[in-house]
């Protein structure tokens, strides 16, 4: 078995992990599993794609940055896409989730997120049709790096980007007042309110981080695989599995869980075939629920 | 004549949906278990019954040629066991974990249906599933009406059984668990045990519905069991009102009417090449409808869900009034 699966797994794992950060934050702070999170990914990606083509239309063809397949337009578009996805998440919260949350039935919010997911995805299908598209059709030559592993410049850049983002979010959560408020709210909501934490602003930050990272994960899929309306929905199960494997509320856990699932998927593709890939996250999920339901870094719920 | 035939066909499909909704109502309406993978359980039932009753097929496992009733029973048993296993894995945990796991079940069932060619016929599905009144197929009207009679009878039996169950001591325990878990547990009822039971019975009913559908159309394929099915049934239950079996049946007929009607409308209004896009707009509309109902009328048409938080507030208000009055 070639070691190539390590690179493939790390890449898939980064996409899953970035998405799982949003899932785990929503779950621990707003206390519901958001089934629309995958569709934030897809919406962010399509928004980024739209901005890229808008830039292409105004500035003409821009040459890509030396070894990469994309140039500055994609980077600018990614930032705009992240902002767009964050606003979309905030908007959906304002219109739907916050109202249902105030009624006090957590599971109704889950159901609403399921309905919203269906509507969001179908709206994408309506606007862009279900045909897959791409950021770039250029083919990159993979460089051999030893041990039978090959990697493209794009892949290196995206792995580095993931590392930077994860580190950034981790520092935000552990070193800033906002992050500490978020942790306080997730550990004990009532006590957090009593000590005067502004719950509304923490909720907003949660959606902004979750939405923005979902957009990055989606764009990664767009660059390395393809862009489809279902791209986010198909990531939902791996993301949930990663969040639970890592322990709900833990950001390093979500990323590690994502990497484990990514590596397991890539290994399974080599061993038993690509068609069973989606079953891997389910098996891991069931194993975690039976053996250690609080996950790797989770804390027991009170 | 044609209209009558179409009416019978429409009602048959709607009643099969009602059966799924009744199963979901047992899981969600009665005890509050959130099943986002019900398409998976419907598929399990359909494939089980198809495998048991189809004539022998060299290309895949089985085709055992058993009677249709055996197929239906088999579907209920396998669907019930699958639901019980899912329940046992997750019901001691937070309710969201059940949602995520059932979602995973549906994904895996879909994968098996697509890829395990030896078992399920792969993407091409299974054909030649015996139909209860196959000999009547030359007279479409008679065929449709007799199918409608069978499906109505099964739905009626399930409805009466569920009504009886929800009034029985067993059903009262379920309601007690939904309303106040701590109180019910303090009376010595094992929450997890009762929940697994309810989830398994619900799964068995969904599987039976899948089997009915398979024998009604005579052909099944993985595409019949996509997440959209789960979504449709949820909307049916929410519109009808969760907790009410009558609401489940009427909600199913109503929503299926809207769905089929808007489908006909889009096929009339849009050019053939635009149909796929129009169909996705149809899903958007139903998704928005679900969210709007959850926001403005969470009890649906016939729902009986008393909401504890509200009662609690009222109680507080009355005590506040009485204390201020004194």
C-alpha cells in the first residue's frame, strides 16, 4: 500500500476539520446540531466562485501566482466569501434559529436546521444547476517528496492555510476575552449570564467563526475536487463524526477528529474501494458512541 | 373513469406516506425521538420484502419467492431490529446524537443499496416484485382500487393499533417520559428501555410502509430513498401536528396533494429543459413552509403537544397574581 493516502487523508481531514470546528462550536454554545452547516460550505464556495468570475470580468485574465493554480483574485474572493457566509449564518440565526431557541425546545431547532438545509441546497441547485463546476481546469504536476508520496503546490498551500487558521482560532479561544466568554457559555450557560457575559455577542461570534471556516473548507473542496450544490451536504456526516470523535466543544479535538476521519477514509479508499468511503465516518461515529461518547477531549455533560 | 383511477392512485401513495408518518409520529410525537434517517428504514423494509418475495434471480442473492405477507412481516422484523440497534447505541446520550446517527443510517443504507450489487441489484434496483393484484393489471381502474383497498386496510389497522397503544399504559409511560423524564424515572420506569421499544416499533411501521410501496409499484431503486423522502415525511407530520395520529394521516394526504399538485403545475408551466430547476424550487418552497410552520404554528393542524415551558410560565403568572391579590 502506497503512502500517498497520508497526503490525501490529511487534505480531506483538513476540509472535515475546518467544517467540524463550526459544528462543534454551534453544538457547544448554541446547543444544537446544525444540519445546515454543510450548506454554508456550499453557499460560501459558490459566493467565492461568483466573486472570482466578477473579478475576472473586470480585470481580465490574471496570471496565477507562480506554482499555484490560482492568483490573487481567488484570495480576495475567499475573504469576501467568508464574510458572505458569516452574514448568511447570522441572517439565518436571526430569522429562524434565535426565534426557535427562545421557545426553549432544542430539538425543534435541529429540525428547522434540517428544513433550512434542504431549502438552501435546492436554491443553489436552482440558481447554478446541479452540474459540477471548477475554480480552475488547469492540471498541476504533483512533485514527488519521497516515500512514494506526491503532492501538488496547491495542496501544500492549503495544508498551510488550514494550520494557520486552526492556530488562529485556537489562540482566539484560549487567549482572548471573547474566546473565554465562549468557553464559559459552553460550560455553564446560566452562570455565564450571571457574571454578565453578553450572550448575544458570543452567539454572533460563534456564527461568524463557523460560517467563515465553512467557506474556507468549501473553497478547499472546490480547488481540490469540484463545486456542486451537494458538496456540503455530503460532508455533513464526516463533520458530525469528527466533532463527536474530538469531543463536543473542543477545537483541537474537532481538527484531530477530522484528520483521523480523513486518514481513515483515504486508507479505506485504497483498501476496499472509493464507493464505501462514506461508510467510514459512520463506523467511526458508532464506535465512538459505544466506547467513549464524550470523545477524545470532551467533558462530561452536566 | 381516468380521474377515478388517478384519485385511487394518488390516495394509495398518500396513504403509504401516512403509514411512514404514523411511524414517525410514534417516535417523535409520542416520545420525542428525532429520526432524520427515516428514508433508510423505509428502504430497509422495501429491500427486505423485495428480496424475500421476488422470484429467484441468478445475478443477486435470493429472490426467495415467498408469499407477499411473509415479505411484509420480514420487512417489519428487519426494520424493527435496525431501529432497535440504532436506539440502543444512542438513546442513553443526548437527543442530537440520535439525530446524527439516524442521518448516518440513511447514508449507509443508501450506500449499500447502490454498491452491494449482489444484495440489492445496485443502481438498477430490483424489479419484478410481485404485486398483490398483479392479475388485474389489464384493468387499471380495478387494479388501482384493489391496491387502494389493501393499503387503506393496512393503514387503518396501524392507525387503530397506534391509537390503542397511545392510550394503553405503555403509551402513557411514553407520554410521561416526553413530558417529564425525571418524574417518570422516579416512578421506576426505565427511560432508555421504553424509548428503544418505541423507536423499534416506529422503525417497523416505516419498514412496512416501504414494503407496501415496493409491492405497489413493483420496482425499487436507491433513488427512491434519498433524504428528500425523510424531509417530505417530516413536513407531513409537522403540518398535521405531531402527537396526533389523525393529524399524521391528514397531514400526509394534504402535503402529498400540495406536492403532487405543484409538481403537475411546474410540468405545465416550465419547458422540459427547465423542469429539473423548477423541481428544486419546489423543494425550496416546502423547506420554507416547514420553517414557517415551526415558527408560527408549531402544533400543526391537530397537534396535542402541550409545552411545558409555557405551562410553567402560566403557573408562575397565576401564583404571582394570587400573591399580589392577597
